[in-house]
């Protein structure tokens, strides 16, 4: 059984898939009411599942129920995608952020499951710092862009 956060994420991704453009605008209060949760639960889902490491840009305004605009990055080529990701990726990269990036690379068919799993094992090591992890993933992105 899915938890509420999973259901909210799935709903928002479904709205994005149905949208003519790669963006949606929703009222936080209406979404909270739809799923019978407090608005902070909506904020949590947006913050943890719709960030730049996962291929999204979010604009949020408070007051009057507030609204949230979610934009899915849309790329015309693998090069554009990897180049933009390279520029957005911080050099201090936590294990969680790295997992999100690898998942996005897999979902975009840039990494196979096996490649992603191998990188996950290597880059998750507690023997490397967040700075080293960031530098290594930047090097991986450059290499993927050459293929």
C-alpha cells in the first residue's frame, strides 16, 4: 500500500504527464484538501520529490492558500540534459542527492540499471566525502556526454 506522500507524488506526476506544457500550477490548499493532509505535508513532498536533482524547478508562493508551480525540465537531446545537470549539480553532494541524480539518469535512459547500481555502490561509500562524491559524479556526467 502506498503512503500519502507516494500518492501525492504520483498525482502530481500524472498531472505533469497530462499537461500540454511541462509545467503545472496548483493551489497548495486544494491539494492538501484533496488528500486530507496539512499543507506542510504538500511542502514536504514538493521539497523531497520535485527538486532540481530530480529534474524539476519549483516556484512557490504563500498566502491565500498559496500556489505551487512545478516545471519538469524538458530537453531536446541527451547533451542538453547532461550539460544542464552538470551545471546545476553542486560539488558538495550528499548521498541522498547523489541517489536522486542516479535515479533521474536511469529514468531518462542514460544509465542502465546495472550501471546505476554500480555507481550507487561506489558513490555511497562512507569512505568518500561529499566533495569527492560531487567531483566524481561531475566526471561521470562529462564522460556520459561523450558517448
